[in-house]
């Protein structure tokens, strides 16, 4: 299995590394696949990070003259596909896959980690559905 760096259409450069690391670890750890170069791999995972919104209010409590946001959410949208290298056909493909992760301000990193966990679960489940 080869995992190509995901294209990143967001202003968050750190997402490229975080998504690639999470996908690689899931493929190796959960599926027991070995990583290979693109030329020798049986399958290739590639994708695009289409959208990242780190600050979606989830729980809003009214206050005196204002509102208080006590729970926020990270939203991450990706397009991802797993391609069979032998025939060039997609084994699994998902466009506009949106995952979320809730967090309490200012812990955006916690929300992003939760969203990445959901993302790799979707990808692993998609890969397994083709076996």
C-alpha cells in the first residue's frame, strides 16, 4: 500500500502531515498493511483536504448581554480514494467526506485529533468493505 501526500486546499499547512500520518498509522496498525513505494504497491491511497473549519459553535449558552460558547467543533472535509494499481480502478472512493471533533475552547487540537480518528475509521472501513 502506498499513501500519497494529500493535497491541501486549506490555509492550514499542518493538516497535510497530520492527515498523512493518521492514515499511514491506521493502514499499518489496523489493517496490518505494509507501506510500499507508489511503483511497487498493490494499492494507492490518495486524497485532497477540501475544507477545514476549526471553530464551529456547538453549545451556546445565553449570558447577560452576550452569549457564551462552551463547546466548539472542528469540521474536516476530504476527498479520498483507494486505487487498485493493477487495473487503475478505484477500490473505494468517497467525495466530500466530512468528519467532526468536538472540543472545549481553546483546545482545538483535541477536536482535530477526534476528527482525524473518525476520518481514518471511515477510510479503514471503506478499505475493508472491498475485501
